[in-house]
């Protein structure tokens, strides 16, 4: 059974933070109530990696996030339709067959609404553990609501900023 990703204060002040832009997501077709990988990063052999960066304390946080996902018009949705569902962070094995740890980041509607907030009032993606060992994958996945079943993501219409970190 996969572990839950949880806040990891021991990872909060180490490593280097990297942005993940939804414009770099894969143009995947979503399936209702099913996790579909839209971004992945394999951890190099000499590093470890984890989702987020920094701490949960808003005064010291460094990873304020938002994400607006839009449909391409291919599949069941019209171009520009908002995609509804949840964003999941998962660590998978080296073959991307087995989920080792995961958590739901937030509802896509909440992450889209955060775009209008001041940067420091957006949700925080603090460092989450356990970390991914070399060769493992960090993945962002979308679990579509039934209203977004069959919709294809249009990375060129997506906006946002998510984070992962690496050390080693």
C-alpha cells in the first residue's frame, strides 16, 4: 500500500527548488475518477527529490502555488473549458508502474481561484516527504471530475506554478 506524502520539516531547508509549469504538462486525455499522469521527472542517479520546497509557515514559505488547467477542444470538451477535478502528487518506481507514495494537493477549482490571490496568499506546497530515491519518478496526476471525463489538457492554455526540489 502506498505511503502518504506529508509535510517534511527535515527537507524544508535543503536542496534546490525547481518550478513546474502546467504549460509543460503532457496533452493527456483525462478519465473521470482515474489518476492520469500529466507531468513526470525521473530523479537522477546522484540525487534525491521531493515535492514542494520550504516550510508551511506563511511568513517564511517559499513555494506558493496555483494552477489553471484548460481543455484543448480535442476529446469531449470545448477549447478553453476549465478542467475540474483534483491534482495529485505521486512518487512512482523507476518503471512508473507502482505508486510508492502520494497525496492530493488540492481541487483544481481551488488552485485556479488562487491565481487571483496575492502571491503570498496562495496555497503553500511545502516540502513533502518521503523523498524519491535515485531512479524513481515524481509525478503530478489529475483525477478528473465526471464533468471533465474525456477532456484533453491543452498545455499552451494552462497557467500556474508548482514546485519540486532536489538534493545530492
